C-alpha cells in the first residue's frame, strides 16, 4: 500500500483517487477551493441551479466503468436522461432544424438539405467508427510512452488510410455538400477547444461518439456526478482536503516525496498525482518558467448564466446559433486572439429536460461563446461587449425576449476561468489539438524525469472533455499500479 497525494479535486483527481483507493492505497486529495469538481461545478441561487462547466456528457459507459471499478453501480447514484433532440441548429439566413438522436429522423433532415449527403453521412460515420475502434485500443487506453501490446498492434492493422489523417475541415467538406451540414460537423473540434480548420481529421471520432452513444444530462444537474464521487470517496476513507492549495511538489533524489501547501504545511507521500493544468508543473517544481506559449492554448469561453422567471417551452435543451462566416470566427479566435465580431452562440436550457433545476416556473440558461485564451486581456469592456454581441445575435435569431425576466445572473470570463482553475490563459482544455503533435502527444500520464510523479485530467493524455478525463484516470491508476507496487 502506498500513500498517494492527488493535487486537485477535479473530475480527474476524484476519479484517480477512487480507483487507487479501490486498489488498497491510502489517498489524500488536496483541492485549493472550498468545493470539489474543478470545472465541473455548480452555482445555486434563488432556487435556480446551474452547472458552471460541462452541460452535456457523451459515452455514459465510461462513467459507469468508474463506478464499477470501485464496486458500485452508477444507476444507484445517478439518473441519466437522454437529451432529445441532441440540439437545434440555427443559421444566419433563417434556416433552422433539429439534430435528432433518432437516425431515421436525422436522415430525413440530411436528405432535405442535400440528398447526396445521406451517403456522405454514412461514409463520415463509418470513418469515425473506424477511428474510434483504432483509438479505443491505443490512444484512449494507453499512455503515449507505453510500448504497444498485442491489442494495440491488432488495432493498428485497421488504420483507415484514406481521409483519416487529413485536415478536419477538408474531410468534412469531402463528405458533405450542404454548407449547413459542413458547419454543423465543423463544430465538433470545439468540444476540445480547437479549430476545425487546424485540427486533424481524427477528431471525427467526436461526432461519431455523439451519434453512437447519444448526449446525456443527469437529473439534478451534472454536478450530481461530482457529489456522488465525493460521497463515495468519503465512504472509502479517502482524505479530502478542501482549501489546500499546493504550492510546491517536493522532489528528492529525482523522486516525488510529497507536497508543500500554501500555508507552509508539508505532506509526505510516496506518489504524487497532479490534476491541474500540466503547463503549471514547472512552477510547482520551483522553476521561474514563463508559462506555455499563448498560440498553443485551447479555447476559453465567455459564459452567461441566467435564471429567468418565465417558462420558455419553445426552447430546446441545446441550441446553436451559428455565425455567418465560421472560418473568420476561428481566425479571430486563434490568429487575432480577439472576441469574434459575429460569435456562434451556444444556449443550454437544461430545465427543458429537468424541472428540478428551477423554482417551479422559469428556466436556467447557460449561454456560451468561444473566446480566446487570453485571460489577462479580458477587461470589463470586453465583458460588456461580449454580452451585447450575444444578446444581439439571439435577438436577430428570434430568441424570446428575456430582458425583463432575468432573476439571477452570473458571468464567467476567460480571466475568471484562469484565476479559478489555475489554467493559463483560461484555456479550458490545456493545449489545443492543432496539428498532430499537439493532438496526440499531450503531456504523458507519468513524468518523464521524476519518479513517482503522475498526471491526470484534461490537459494531459488523452485530453479534455469529461469522458476522456475519466479515461485519463484509468490510464494513470494503471501506470501507478505497474510502476509503484
Ligand atoms: C464552461 C465549460 C464548459 C464545458 N463543457 C463541457 C461539456 O459540455 N462536456 C464535457 O465533457 N466537458 C466540458 N467541459 C470540460 C470539462 O469540464 C473538463 O474537461 C473537465 O471537467 C476537466 O477535469 P479535470 O479533472 O481535468 O480538471 P479541472 O476540472 O480543472 O480540475 C483541476 C482541479 O485542480 C485544482 N488545482 C489546480 N492546481 C492546484 C493546486 N496547486 N493545489 C490544489 N488544487 C489545485 C483546481 O482548483 C481544480 O479543482 C467544459 C468546461 C468548461 C469550463
């Protein structure tokens, strides 16, 4: 049995702590904040409940696997609710349609947009399925530094050579003629904070996963996931230390030996797992490093959370109000690093599916646009401008007038995301996935130089987004079992 300190109580930190405790290790989690969950968090006000981070989960079986690994059943803790339709898409020329989770319904829409795209859709999904089959046994299951085993080599035999290795947007354009469908499928790299014009085509696995496994909400809000993991951790005698910011990771003779907290307290351990942004590691090891290059960072976000007193049955659970020129939007986000003039607006109204989130009448609205990861530059002027652009966009798309019905409101800017979660620039997913290197060679789960030091979470391998973070916890706990016991 080893004593493991997990630095950070986000989803990845909690998941790795539970997996390690289930293998008999003594685990301490040090979280700098009062609450656990990191970006997967909650804000409750005047009877409204908001998830402040994730608003949709995919691959629910990955969540079930975590509960199973610690001898529990997910259904005893959480009620998953399928989101239907998956989303409504709204375009600047007035075109709008729902993306149904039912394949026959969705194919009707595709046929109406361009009948030739039905074939393109099947070819696109087949490519996504092949890429998933390949990555499930390789990228998603193993650390990049592990030598391939027989299952990995078998999976590599099925490498889809055509299209799979090209540019994401060009591959979408090669499968869909309808500009509406092109823009719709081009949106998926933003799930990992990246541009479709710069990402590799392998990210087609993301729309495939959503199509194959659906989009899910959790009754009571996604924060129920964190609450149930925290409850389980307490029952398993995992030591959960809130308000415990780690200032330094202690290394002696090339081996991690524990941590020093901000208040000066030292905690000794045999293994340390870091759940924060891997880009912060140099500072935690005492280097006066200037931080990661801004051009490498993933997107940040500007989020408005609005509790409105009026019930709005005309809204869908998820809706996307696209910009007129998607390429220009990403140029402004990544090349010019400024607020897009015409942002794509994402509106999540989870209270449409789950009335437990509102005080009787009303809706909880989570409204988000992509923003450049430039926390320090996101001034009050930018905040006012971002809010105004969102409201203009929604008004022009016929969104119900809610101005007089807003009861509670909270705003998250890249600056706040950066400061709250210690993510340089406010980048939600660590490094972006532009180009092969950054997409597939993320910081590994085991430190290359320091023995006993490991990483878990969205900024390290295999990447961001809640199911991927849970896969990261699985890889990290397996590496610790292999190297430390
Ligand atoms: C607005 C928003 C919307 C999102 N939407 C979705 C979505 O719809 N679907 C989806 O799957 N994902 C979504 N995500 C991404 C998802 O939230 C993350 O990928 C995931 O929650 C990251 O978990 P993590 O454990 O890697 O890191 P984090 O949640 O960042 O947790 C890291 C923890 O470490 C703590 N920490 C850092 N440094 C220290 C230190 N020195 N000492 C002590 N503690 C420290 C932090 O306080 C934090 O609690 C969204 C994120 C945001 C912000």
